[in-house]
C-alpha cells in the first residue's frame, strides 16, 4: 500500500492519534535531533538525518534493527516523495543533514 506525501498524515503523539484516528494514518513515537520514529498502520519506521526512510523492528533483546523498506513496507511511490516527506518532518538543515528537534 503506497501513500502520497500529500495524504500521509501523522499525529504528533499516540494520544492524539487515538482520539482522531480517522484523520491520521499514523503517529510520531519519538522525535530526536537526527531522526524521527513513527508508526503507520502498526508498522515501525524511522526517517534519519539524510532523509532516508527505514523500516525498523524491535528485537527480543530490546535493540532496534533498521533496514531499508521492502516493497510491502514502502509508503511512497518515488524517492522524491520520500525526500519531501522527510524535509516536511524536519525543522531545518545543518552541515550534517536534516534536524528534527
């Protein structure tokens, strides 16, 4: 299932998502300086400082496994849509890349 960057809407928190889940496809779990963790339809994702969208999985030992999205996890049809989405989540850019908080 693919979404356009225009229609993918993320709530700022799980509480907001739970109150208005008809308005959003997912929610932001954690916003760090160099990455944003979020969920869409129960799947875990991260956007990093380079604008790369990654899927993630929490392993049994509590560590997080990051990987490129496989075809059934992709949210966007093109890389340019993915980059625009990452830039819209960011608050700016510095010499290392995108800044999210």
